[in-house]
C-alpha cells in the first residue's frame, strides 16, 4: 500500500492497465462465448489460429493450453523422447528444461552470449552429439537468438531446431526472419504478462510445416486422429474458446503495444547510457518483453531495495541458472560449469516495462536508479 502523499507504485507489468481501453470489447467477446455453448476448441480457436498465423507471418498456428504445453507438444511432434538429448540454454524459465525432462530426454546446457544472454551458437554446436535429437533455442527477453550457424549445423545432422519464443512474439532476427520461420517450430506463451497475454493461461505453436501442425493438433487431444482413435500418446493441451476469443480482441493491438515497448526501451537506454549499468544491446527486431540491466555484485540487490523503497517494482530474471536448479541435480552440474549464465544470474535486474508505462514513469525510474548508483 502506498504511503500518504507517496508517488504511485510503478509495477513491473500492468496487464489491467494495458487492456483497460478494451474492457467493453473483451466483455462482448466473453459474452459471445458464454452464449455459444462451445467452450473448448471450436470456431473461436480456429479463427484465432488463422489470425495469429497471419499476424506472425507463418502458414500454421496451433493453439494450446499454455506456453509449457506448447513446448511439450512441440518436442513430442519433433520425435524427442527417452534416450534423446536436447541442447538448450541454462538461462531461462524452468519450463524450458522441465519440458525436456518430461519428454523423457536429457537437457544438455550450452552457455550464453554474455552480451545478449541468448544461447551462444558456437557453444551449442560444440554440444551436439550422437544422441542430440533437437536444439531448443530460447529467445530471451524478446530478442531473437542468431540462428544461421545453428540452422546449418542442425540441418547437416538431421537435428530439429526448435524455438522457445514465449517472450518473443513478433520479433525478427538480423537476417529478417521472424519467429517460427526457418526452424521446425516455435512455442509461444500467452501468460497474462507476455506481450500478447490472455486472461489466464494459453499458448501456441507456430510452424511452416503442415504435417508438424497436424501432429500438434493430434497431440493436444491425447493423440487422437479422430474421436476415440489415438495414434499418439499426447495430452490435454487444448486451448479454451474463452481465451481464444479474448486473444482475438487483443491481437490487433499487438503492433502498437510492441512499438510502445520499443519506445520505452529506447527511453531507458537514453536515460541510463552514461551510468555504470550494463544495458541490453540495441536491436531493432527485439520486442522487449523485459528491459534487463546488469549491475555487478551486491550492488544489484542494493539497487533493487532502493527502487522498492521508492515504489518501483523490479524482478530478477533469473536468480538461479537451470543447470544448478535442485530438480536437475541428477545432471551432475556444479558452479562454474557455465560461467556466463551464472554471472548473469548474479547481475540481472528487470526494470518496469509495459505498453501503458508513461514517459513520466520511465523518467522517475531513471532518476531513482541514478540516485541509487550515485549514493554507493
């Protein structure tokens, strides 16, 4: 709760504010679904899939129940299973590695690029082996990882190149390619704080491959090719009609929201450029799901505490790299195995960023950051 006469809190994300202008349209969409009597899959989901595919510039989009389930279904459709290895990043949300383990496979972590915090292509290629079935690249914080060298290496070995694009809907790479193009498939998340957020859980798989899309459609309904005829062991990965209808209202606004995020990132960069913070690199194709700075040692925690006292919310994405998570201790990793990712976890701090964030709020964050750094 704010103190009397204290400035308002600046949240890290504010989905309620972002979609406030759409409340009537969202309510009308919900009412339409309620009256339809069709609540799982159905026409709303089909329409959303077509609209999402068009917006993302891919032939096929398949709606599923969450970003995590998008990863699970994508790995299964790529044939990843017991005995296989999947090369991926140690610097991501746990679902990236968790999905690999749940597929019965072994995550093989390659270190990240210290500048972008995306998977280092050379490090990933060095980890490819005879049991590698796929490479799962994470586009961290809305920035596309470079895929050219990995694409060539995977193609030459018959390895599926997959994208964890939960934070990167609409992003483009330096080569001009968009999420879900030039790879086997990409997984999206519609968690409420994502760039395109549902009012609950939701996700999707993007692909250029019609057969792959058909496999995802089967897997999301327990591998059923038709009713009571199951050709795969899938799961209950269906997207609710209500979430699809709400996402249909929000999808046309995604370009404007992306532009607002890019504007906010540029204002942060200008305001903090002459501090001793390490700022994220400029990238015209980045969609800025997060704006993450780096500050070494204990100064990161002191800065976060100073901002909290000023009513500014921050977050550490991520405090522990995946290879050192207790749930994955059986992989046998120890501190020092992946130094770039481990150092990033000790230094990163996400500042508030969302489409409704005003210039005044950004300037207040910048001023508080600068005051905190000057006081140390």
